[in-house]
C-alpha cells in the first residue's frame, strides 16, 4: 500500500530522526496499553465476578436449640419444597441411665427457593418415653424412649390424597444399647400436603419376624430377610432414603449384621404400589467397596434425583472421623440396583465429593445430605456435627451436587 506514491518505509525514512523516535515509542506504548488492558480485564474480572456463596447454617424457628438438627430429607412437587429433619430435644425429665435427648421428626417448608425454611406444626414423628415389654409379653425392661431418626421423604404424584410420604427409622433406646437394633423398624406416614393431616403411624419394615420380638413383631407389615437370600442373614436396617422415579418408589437402607456398629452395606428396595409393599432389588454398596475405595468405613447413604438421573450420596468414614463428607455416586440402573462402576476396577465411580463445612473439625464429622432441583438457589443441604456449636447443624451449601470447587492459590 502506498500513499502519494510512497511506501510506509519511505515515508518513515523521510521523517526527522527525533520524530522517528517519538513514533516508535508511541507505537510501543499503544501496543503495551492494548496488552495490559487485556491482561487486567481477564485477571481482575475473575476477582470481581460474583463469588461462590459461603455455606451458611440453616435456622428453623423453634427447632435445633438443644442437640441440634440432623439428617435432612427433601422432596418437592414443583410448587412446594418440604424438608423432614431429625430434631434432638431435651426432655423435661431424664431417668438415670437413659438418653438425654428425644429424637423427633419435624417438617419445614422452603421459602425463596429453599434459602430459608419455615417450621410446620408439631412433629410428625414424636419420640416418647416408654417401658418396653419383653418377648414373653409380660416382663418389662428398664424404662427408655422411642426415637425417630434419619427420615426419608418422597412426593408421589400418582397416589392421590397420599402424595407426601414420610419414612423414619424407629428404635428403642435406654441404658442397654443392644436393645436398639433388636427393637427397631422402618415406620411410615402419608399426607395430601406437608402441612398434614398425617396418617397414623405404620410399621412397614423390619429385619425378621423376631426383630422386634413379640408383641411388637405383630405390628410389622414386611420382613426384609424374607425378600431374598442375599439379605436373610442381616440383623437390622436403618436410614431409609426414598425417591420417586417413573412411577416407582425406591428406598435405600443401611444394613447391619449382628455385633457390627457400622453398616456392612447399603441395599435398595422398590415399591410399585405406592409404598404398600416392597421388594429387594440389590445391594448397592458393600464393605469391600468402601475398603477398596480408600480404606473407608460406611456411615450411610441417601438417594436423590438430579436432572432426571438418580444418585446416591454416601458418607464414608475412616480412623479419624465417622463422616468425611458426601461422596456422590451415580446410580447406573435403579431397576437392577446397580451403581455406576469403573470398567477396569469394578469400583463405584465417585462423580464428586462435597467436603465438610464446620471450621472446628471433630471425630463425628458428617456429610449426610438432601437435594432437589427445585432448591437450586440454596443447593445441597448437608448435615454435620459442629465443633463450634457442639451440636448437629444443617448447612445450605449453595452448591449443586456435581459442582466442583476449584481451589486457588
């Protein structure tokens, strides 16, 4: 390209040398300004962009003041988001040697896409003192309390008038710890709305006809040990977690063998008649899986749906902590009860891990979570023991279940 018959090089050579210096320095300055502007934009725009919200403790008015709140379960019908949670309450009077907390199951309704939670009425499952009648149906045991823990909550749109389904692990607790797994069951209530009215309590599942012994065995609808030989030798089950998917209710349960204080595995049941009856599908996770994944123990697990796919959130423990956070594992095939596994190793695929949030670490830890896509603003709700508060707390994490947080230096 030429201007008035001269090239840029010829024009530049005709310019006096002191102006040549000005032109070179000016061009260099302009180039430096462009490069520096681009650098500043990309460096500081990341810092100025909205940051990840820090996790915050969930407060529910009138609840959690004593032993705290733990083990959340969340369900939604698209309009209403409801959460069931265990509330540890101090009773007015404690008998010597008895537990100092009652364990109740309370309900709360999500506000502003679950950023806040409002309590709903009285506890749906309410712990109470009782004197247990022994297997001879006559001899009483030392006084204790019935506790309700680890609720499961599901919304079943196909069961009119019984859409909201609440499950819990019920057990007897006194100064004889061995009685708790023996006198235990999975119990159930239903309602047309999270506000109620809730049905009478039904004892729907226990391990075997002699667990719990008579006269309580007659209250139980189904015995898991009779469902399949694979579960015939298991002693007790806890932590029901329930989701609805394509007309089927799926329930995961922590499985225990006699003498084991921690689960030996997590099994999957299914109901095609809205929870009236259940069948064993498969064992999702075993102690061997936990050992091979990282020399872990199993704390428990919960099911949730995300973008139409089922996942299981497992809490593993180790020698230092009973709960190391939540390990998210995709369920490859709910109908077959199979987790997604690595083709080479056969081990469950860890899609994400959500760590603990309490600043003061402690041996109890936690990581038991609940989630629904209708609570995306608050994200996953996670339960852990707080070393600062010295009780169980719920965190709204502002994280999606598969969201990974990049640590920056």
